[in-house]
C-alpha cells in the first residue's frame, strides 16, 4: 500500500501543476453567483423603472389632473367672458351692459388663470381690453342717444320745411341709428347718408332761394342747417366710436380665443410629455426584461454546460470505470478534473481496481477451497463415495419423490479380516468394495454411501422390487469377483458381502426411519442365514433370501 501511495504522488503533483483545482462548493458558488447577480440587477432595474413610472403616475394624479380640471374651469370662464363681452358690445340696455361689464371684469381678474401661471400676462391684457370696451360702448351709446335726439329735432324742422316746400317725406327710417343691426358694417351707412343728402336738396334749395325779408323761413332754414350740421357731426362721432368699440370687441374676442387655446394646450402638452415619459420607461423596462431573460437563459445554458463538463461528465466517467472494475475488466486511465473532490475519487479508482482484482483472485481461491471442502464434507475420505451425512440429506430429499429402494450392505467378518490382514489391508478392501459397488450401478441417479465402518448403503430412486434385487445381486457378484483372500471367513475363502433390500412404493407413506429399519432387518436376516446373500424385506414379516 505504501508503494502505491508513493507511485501516485508524482501523478497527483503533475495534475496539480496542470490544473488549479477548487472545492465543489466554491465551484458551485462561482457558477451560481453571476446568475444571482444578474437576477438582483434585473430586479433592481425593474423596480427602479417601475418606481419612476409610479412617480410619473403620482405626478399626473396629484398635479396635472388638477391642472387639467383647472384648465377646464379656465376654458369655461373664458367662454363666459366671451358671452359677457358680446352682451356688453351688443346690448342697448345700460343695465345689461353694466352687469355684463362687471361679470366680465370679475371673471377676468379673479377666476380666469392662476396669478403664477404663464397666462397671467394675457389675462391682464384681457382686463384692460374689457375696461376699454366698456368705455367705448358707453361712449358709443351716449353718442347714439345724442344722435337720436338730433334726429328727432331734425325731423321736426324737416317736417315744417317740407310742408312749405311741398316735398314728400322719406327720412322716417334712414336717420334712426337704432334701426341699424349690429351685423351691419358702419361703412355701409355712408351711401345711405348720401341718399339722405339728395333727398334734402329740395329743402336746401328752398332755403337758398327764400326771400331775405321772410324772417320766419330764414330762421327755420338756419335752424335746419344747424341741426343738419350737428346731426352730421354726431353721426360721424357715432361711426367713429362704434368702429372703436367693434375693434376692441374683435381684439378681445381673438385674445380670449388665443387664451383658451393656450390654456388647453399647456396642460395637454404636459400630459403628453408625461405619457411619453411613461411610455419610454415602460419600453425600457420591457427591453431590460427581455435582455435579462435572454441573459438568464444563456446563463442557465452555460451553467448546464459547465456542470456537465466539470461535474457530470467526470461522474459518468467514474461510473463507467467502476462498472468495468465491477465486471473485472481493465480500466482506462482517467483524465484529471478541476473539482478537488471528484479528482480525489478518480485517484482512488486505480487502487480500487488493483484491490478488487486481488480480492477477486482470493475469492476465486476461496470458492475453490469451499467447493473442495464441501465435496469433502459430502464424501467419505477413505473410499471416495458419499458419506453418512450425504446419505441423510439425499434420503430426506427423496421423501416425496416416488418409489425408492434402499440397499444396506455389510462386509462379512470384516473385523476378523482387519485383525488378520491388518488395518491397511482392511482399508484397501473397503475401497475396493466401494468401487465394485459404484461399477454395479448403471444409472446416474443411483448412489453409493458409506454408512459407517464396513457398512454401505445404496439408494435407487424410482426402482421396482425386481430391479432392486438385480442391482443387489450384481453388487454381491462384483465383490466376489475381487477375489480378496479372507483366511478367517467361515463362509468362503474370499471376501464376501451380505445385502438387505427394502422398498417404498409411490403411494406408501413410510418415513425414512422405517425404510432404514426394514433394510436393517433384511440385512440381519441375510447375515443370520449364512451371509454372502441378498435378502428382500417382506412387509408381512418373512424376509426372502436370494441365492
């Protein structure tokens, strides 16, 4: 064993120099650690991105949704302002105009936009324009009232002069400013004014041609001319003030439209930006998850490949080597591996193969010795035939095997032969008798046993009475044929034997002891009636000797 260990030391040293080995737990830790780090990194990345998405959602919920609702209120207020300034611009009732102006200013100054909003400057302009529009509409309606009064005065003077000049009246609806609809353009009233002047030409002709001494006509003409000049100037003032009010209303309406568009687009832009951020974060999370899954699958494949190469393949190689060793085949040289524990196991295989070969060789020798000793235990050491132990076992096995014949044989006067010729001659005589008995058996199932001393037994399975007597007689004759001298025998001058025969039929329930007893009785009868004979046991009590 010491020589084996010393012979393995250089090989182990060479393997250690070629491979830097590690323990199996460190090896598994090195394999599993990257996968764990990948999973942790992926989880951290996904959690952080989900946290960003959650933060954006919270911002939308807490900031932008209220802003959107505020924008909706702002849009509603802007529409209310537009409605109020339309009333302020078109209403003839001073009370309605005053209420519309107050409502528009209240909406513009208090509830349109947040003072900190980017629209606050535009809302300030709306407030100033509403005030200017209110002043312009008030001035326009005041001038319109003045114009209406002048029209009435002018109409009275016109009626007086018309009667004197005999001209039909056509100014009933041409001069009244309240007959103009808000949709009409102010410039369209200029042709109507020119038409009115053409209609007044006869009256002016009357005034130019009236006698200077007619003070009444001259006085009325001067009043008519002054009223016309005042009416013309009032009309021009009304046209100018109405144009100013219309321009302010148009500018204010356009500004409110722009304010409405800006208020709706700001929150919509913020919401769109946040939704784009959410979409981008979700896209990054999806890409990160796909990359992590691909890396994880690749890591698992690499893990399986590395485990197969460094662990499973050496284990399979060790298993095949052990199988060869188990079947007694020569084991090939095992290549080195990097796992220290596996290398320790593989280093034991050559020694294990050597020891198992020695063990198999020793086991083979032991089996041969065992078989030899078993054979010796079942055979007689002197004669070589089966011994008494084998006889007992064979008789027990033949208990239920059908018909059976038992021959009990005794050498006649063997004690005298032994005393006369010596123990060596006696042993040689017993060996010769045993061999003569074996030669007398013709079937492989028939067996000869040394029952004890000079007594032998023969078992004949499935044998009839006649066949058993024939075999016994053949044994007796073959022993006589040996012609072994026996000077002290009272039967004959050569060595002879006496044989007792007993049979058990197929349907007989006789046990082994009874069978042996019957054969002994037959043998005793043969010996007591002259020896050198075969005697058959009869159940009715009379043994039948055979010559």
